[in-house]
């Protein structure tokens, strides 16, 4: 699995929204400044997240984007799959987009040791990403900022 720029930027944007105190929306401009992501590219990402009901948008002077549900209910795995597709490092090991491996012409995929390896890698990645929520990440980020403030 290789995290794309879209996957990376989506996780950064969602972490920023998860760090907000109380019900508050951030405009694309504010979110762009906080994440250092181009506003134009960020808008594309946010539209995709909105379509998937991960964020919602509000128009007007206090408009912008906010999480559509609590950050503790949004996993990193959900977002990475949305932005980048299956987590498997090889299509032959994917659960959602399985493609038999033509390169090795596996006579029986069930006995293919490489497919087994890639399936184990997929499971390890999925386990970490599906157990990690943006609520947990926001809490860790707050703790890190707190420690950093006292270290100065």
C-alpha cells in the first residue's frame, strides 16, 4: 500500500477538523492555511469527503467544513480506502478489488505463498488503520502540543 497525496491530505484535513473545539466549521482558506494544502486541491478532497458523509459543508459568513459525525467514529482506514482504494499491496490479495495475478500465472491462488504474504500485509495495515480514529489522533496531537508548550 502506498498512501497517495490525496489520502495524505485528506487525513491532514480531517485531523485539523477533529482538533476543533465545539461545533465549528473551517473555511477552505482556513483549512488550507492550517494544513499548507493548496485551496484548489483541498476543495476537491473536501467534496469527496462530503459525498461520503465524512464532512458536511455550510454556506455563508461562518460557513465551511465540519465533521459529519464524531471524530471517534471516523477511522483512518475508512478515509484511506475512500481516497486510495483497497489497502492490499497487490491486487491478488485485495478483498474488495481482487484480481488474479497474471504475472506468475498461479495455478491455484490458494497455494500461492506470495498471495499469502500480501494478504498478511493487507491485514496488518487494515488492523492498524481500522482501529485508529481521528478522535484518538486529535487527542494525541493535543497531548503532543501540550508537552511541546512546556518544553520551551
